[in-house]
């Protein structure tokens, strides 16, 4: 029966972690363009720092759980589904990590020694 095939939990975790990364990326871009009053500047800075920290946590989680989910789905041989969710998590997690590494390399090269 097609309805009894369940979605792999690791694939779901990977997808949700990737969506959190994208959502917090948009949150950070929104608040950086928003004019802040002096009283709310500390609160906004704290929220931005927290959102970046959560992104640093969720991106590797999305990547690793996506890879594990693909292996588990393949091992179950059709008993579970969720390959697309796992791949979305892998792409978002790897993309965020690679983009961060690229930005780090570019800015590191511009610092005079």
C-alpha cells in the first residue's frame, strides 16, 4: 500500500534544519536593512547574533542528517521515502557552509599582513 510508506525522520530533520537556515537568513537581511532606534539597537544586534549562531548549528545538521537519511532510505529499499527532503537539506546545508567558507577566504585574502 502506498499510504503506509512513512517519511524518514532524518530526512525530515534535514529539511526542517535547511528551512530554518533559509528563514533566519531572510530574518537577518531584513533586520540589517531596517533603521533601528538607539534603544532597540542592542536588542536587534542580540537577535542577529542569535540567528547567525542558530544558522551555524542548523547548516551542518541539515547536511549530515540529509546524508544519513539517504543511506537509511536506500538500506530500507522502498519501505521509507523522503529522498527529496534529504536532498533539499543537503543542498541548503552544503551551500550555506560553502558560501561561508568562500566569504571567509575572500575576506582573509584582503587583510594586509
